[in-house]
């Protein structure tokens, strides 16, 4: 998801809304334009799915997104050019949980808008916890109690091979290529018999298995795709997150579009909707 905001006082910057990132990451070209200097001995890397992202750290004077206003933010600086290559949209920054947790918000994938402030959670909302500075929710994977990190910056369900419950079974679907901040990798694709988050039923979901060992206490990452979800709502005061699924007709249409994607462009909406911040 992409929204317009300001970085370092410069307006109309493209900001990716990503609850699966912490801290916020600024593209190195944007950092150069803003004059962001590395802090002493800041070179290092950030862990992402199936790899490491080379980064250095700096201090962003201010960031504004809707009702969220942050000053003197410590941010990572990295090459985000792959996002432009994949979507055609230049990403000036990936806004992470360090900024997003300052306000309750709702993403509406149908209207392509983010709403900040008071939100109404559905009865199916579930409690969220923090693990390694990221948000996780309880889930059931093929009958096994698990935890998944909620990732508005991704669109895939990714499970960690080393964290998956013993005895869990699935149907193999082959290999698939994944592109992310660390580059390109090839992951195993599987189909789950059961996936649920509270009363939200995501049965028959397709998942990717990352073989890279992790130090996380959760079993995978739930990417929030507009093909599957109509709305997602985060209430940081109540520490709860709510989901509303797309109707089955639209989900079927997206599925059909995927099967025809090799023969031409999909007519059902863009891959990366632009979302405008609203109060």
C-alpha cells in the first residue's frame, strides 16, 4: 500500500505502509536528496524474509502521514529501487510500525484510502501482541495453534520452515520466485487445509515456505492482499486487529485473473493501489 506524505519537510513523497517493518526505511536516493547523514558506525543489515538488507542508519528530522507526525526519527537507509522495478512506483520510504503505532488506522482496499483516528472493530477482531517489535496475532494452521505477523507491506502468506509445528501436513505445489528488499529467492509453494485467525476463515490458503532460520517466536507472516481482504483495522489502544474479507465473487475474479495473467494484463485493479491519507 502506498500513500502520499512528507519526509524532512518535502511534500508528496510516496510512502509504503508496512506493519511488517520496524524501523522505518528511507530509500538511499531520497536520503541523499534530504541530506541524511549516517550516524557513527551505523553500517549494518536488516533481516527480511530469506535474506539480509544492507543498511545504514540516520536521523530523519520529521515525517507526516495523515494524523501521524514524527520528529527526529532514527531510520534505516537502503536501496528500495526493486519496488519501482516491480510496481512502476518510486518508493521514497517504507513507513514501519515505529511510526504507524502512533495512531489507530484502517486500510480500505476497495476505496483505496487509509483512515486515521477512531475506528470500529468488527466482532471478529483478535488480540495482537508484539514480538521482536512487530505485531503478531494468534492463528490456527491445519489445527495447530500458531502466531503470524501481520504485514500490510506484503501480499503473501509466508511460513518459516524451522518454526512450523511438527506433524503438520500440506499439499506441495512446486517452487515460486519471491522478490523483496533482500533481492530474489525461490521458495516452496504449498496449500494449507486450514487457516483461521479467530473467526476469520482463510481455509485453502496458499503459502510460501522460507527455509532461512529465524530468531522469531512466530511461525510466519500474513501479507494483507487486496485480493483477499476488503479492510484491515488496527487499534493500538485496545491492542486488537480486525479483518474484513472480500466477497467470494471478487476473490474468484482475482483468482481467474491470476490464471490468465500470462496472456495479458489483468483488468481488475492495479497491483499496488495508491491510498490517500485522511482524517
